[in-house]
């Protein structure tokens, strides 16, 4: 604006600024609190941006806990996690919309009962604790009104779901048929033949035969697509020698984390609090008479062991009860003793010895941690420089020459996990890039960085026969041997039909009294049991597996026969499995019908805005 000359120029500038402000006013602000408040709706029920963000975050965290490592949003998208979350929220919104249309809802008392039943909101005495409640909601990024409204919808939804699927159960006839199918058995005679049972190995094929076979089976020898990659990378471990940690920082870290290194004796303690001394004394007498009574008392009070678990505590933390609880020489029960909530019985499950790790002993581990942290910080500063170099036209080689990043090359194929390919973000980036694509700086899972360039892509292709002749010849001989063995088995089957016995051929014969459909027969692959159970009594067949040929005769078909206890257990399991499957199907059909009737609207702009926050 300083460069604008004259009154006309100033007016033009203010007009431009005014238009810019108007445009930004309609755009909204950052985060999840802008003008767009919903990612979509089903009927009149909106799916808010915050609902979607929370559900997406919870789902990703669940996958991370299963995998034992962090997951990038790009990985989540590749696995379809975002789509699955949206589909689930849309189905739930359809149920909510129908409940609202019907005027179905639950009162405050039902919400209160559900709230009080949530274990995470209870205090040490097992009762509802408002501080725990507020803290848990704070961790979820919700306020009390939002959570209780969500709880009301959940309870209402469960009423509607129960009305739809509550009467669904597996038909008795279907259950009995399935039980009979599962537990039907066969008595078998089995003879196994392999290539070693041939009198002579197959002769080597001529060139034309081997080439023709190779052309028909080229897929067996096809090499996967490979990518020649040039990269520059830098990890915190690679910078450890260049990072210096002074003793003052080590001592400060040691003092800040003193509680980790110097700990008094602790004990794993559970506590049951009672209303009166008489109740506590009576409970203690029960426990002394029967050590299992502690769990019974917990159950009788409507609690779980998690509710009475205090974790590892020090003598000081137990207050007046500490001396007597810590006087126990091993696991045991003490009480009645005082607590801040009333008389209590304490159970010690384990003793954790005191530890006193001095600075000299701890400094090596502290140095490694601080050095890695410093290295990560230095790498974070380097990201902007690396981005600027690439934006200015620098190559990967230039990046390695002008920064501490190291140059490397690899031939990458899908499934490779060596060195830099061990990072999931690198694998995803290599799979995405094509030759000539602009390189970006990737931030790796451990705080390192990398920049990649795909120089060449070699498509998946079968090599010429000359390159894999030995491998192809061995595979042909194996297949040819199995074909000859099958011919031999077929001749044996004809002889058995004419009256010969299995034992007359001189091979080991296996007699199976009661084979089940799920297999478990030695030397007979489970994959062949479906064919075995399709055979009639007295029938003989030649069955083939990848490495052998099997001559099988069904001697007898046994209908399902189970003892009463086994029959009840199997019937209950089958009924449960069938009913659950039918409930899922009915519920899906109901939800799909509601979605179709109410109509689904998805705001892709809002969805992308949420995704941007995760990237």
C-alpha cells in the first residue's frame, strides 16, 4: 500500500481489501469450528463435523493399538478406514432420523441410569465421580451437554434396534440341519502316493515341450513390478554422533524424572469400602474363612475388580492404613482399616521392591533419549530448508550434497521392508510416484525425513525361458511326476473296483474310523475333506493335492451322534452364531431401507476439510 500513488490508488486498494474480507467471511475458519458444521445428513439428522472427526480419530487409534505402531492418515485412507467410519455414521444417523420421525426418545432418568453405569466415571469408592466424568469428557473433546445428548440418542437407538431385531432367532429346522452337517463323520481307507513312489523319474522334456509348458505357466515365473528409486534421507539415529548433550541437561532431566528412578516400595492393592465398621468386620471374617470371598463381596456390591483396584501405591498414599497394609510380608488381606471414604478391607496382590537408580547409572539412557530428541528438533528445522531447495529445482543429489541428508538408491518391489523401505510412509510414496514427478519432503514415523525420486519403473513380466531354465525344468518334472502318479492311482482305483484290496499294492494304508468335516486326518489335507464328504458310502476316488495323490474309499457314513452335554453346547453355539448373522442382516436391511427412504446427503467439501486436519 505504501507504493500506491494518489487518492485513486488508495480507493482501489480498499475496494480489493473489502472484497477479500467478504470472500473470507463465507469461507469459515480453521479447525472444525468453521461455517460448515456437518459432513452430511440422513433425512433431518445431521452428521456433524466433530462427530466424524472424533469417530475417525477413535478408529485410527484402535488400528494403531492393534498394529503396535503409529498410522498415517494416508495409510488409513488406503485401508478404507475413513469410508467405513462414514458408512457407520450414516447408518446410525438413519436410525436416529427414524426415531425422531416416530417421536421415540428416552427420558432424563434413563440417561442418568446409563451415565451412572459407565465404569470410567466412577471414583475409588465405586460411585459416580463428577471430576472423573469431566476429565474423561475433556479427553474426548466433548462437554457434558454433547455427551448426554449422544447418550440419549444411543439409548433411543438401542430401543428401536431391539424392536426390529429382538424377535429374530435361528429356525429350529435350520439349526438341526447345520448341526448334522457339522458333526457328520466318515470312516475312510486312505492311501497316499507321491513322486518318490514312481519306479523311475520322468524323462527330461525336449525343448519344444518345455517351451510350450513354460508359455502356459508363465504366471508362475512372472517377476513383480520393480521401481528404481533414488532417495536422500536423515534419521535421528544418523545424527547421534553430531549431537552433544551437556551434563547440566542430563542432571536437569534426571531431577525432573526423579520419580522414575527413585521409588519407594509399592504394593498392588485392591480396596473395598464399607458404610460401617460392622460391615467391614463381617466382610473381613468372611475373607479370613474363605480367600475367594473377596471377589464374591466385590460382585455382591455390584462392582468389578477394576472398580476396587488402586493400582500400585506407596505406604504414604494409603494414609492411616499404610503401616498395617505394608506390614504384610506377601500377598494377603488386611482390615478393617480406615480410608478417606470409610472403613475398608485392603488386599495386597504383589509387592514391588523399592528402587534407587543414581545419576551415574541413569545418565546413559538419559543421554540417548535427549540426543534423539535434540536430533529430531534439528531435523524439524531442516525440513523447511530441504523444501526450499526442492522448490528451487534442486535434485535429490543436490539435497544430499547441501544438507546432512544421505544419498541412497534401492530397487523397490511391493512387500520390501529393508532399510528405508521399512517406513510405511516411504512405501506409500514410492507406490504413488511416477518417473518425472516432483519430489516432496516426507516426515518419517521416527521423526526423520526423506525425499524420493522414482527413476524407472519395470513392469511385471515373465523372464525368457533361458533365464529360469533350471527352475522351469524342476517345476515341469514335479508336475509331470504328479501326473504320472495320478495315472498310477487311477489304475489302482480300477483294480479296487474289480475286487483288489488297498493293502495288495504294497503301500502304507491308513484306516480312519471317524473323520470330521473340518479335517484333522494325518496325511490327508483338510482342503480335500469337502470332496471326501461329497462321496457316497463305498465310493473310491483319486484326489489330488499340490504335492501328492490320494486314493480314498468311504467305508461308512455316520450321522451326527453326540452326548447330551456336547449336543447342547454345539446347539447353543450354532444358534448363537446363526442368530447373530441374521440379526446383522436384518439390521442392515432395515438401515438401508431407512437411508433409501430418507435420502443421504454428503458434503464432500466438509469431509475433505476434516481430512486436511488429519494430514
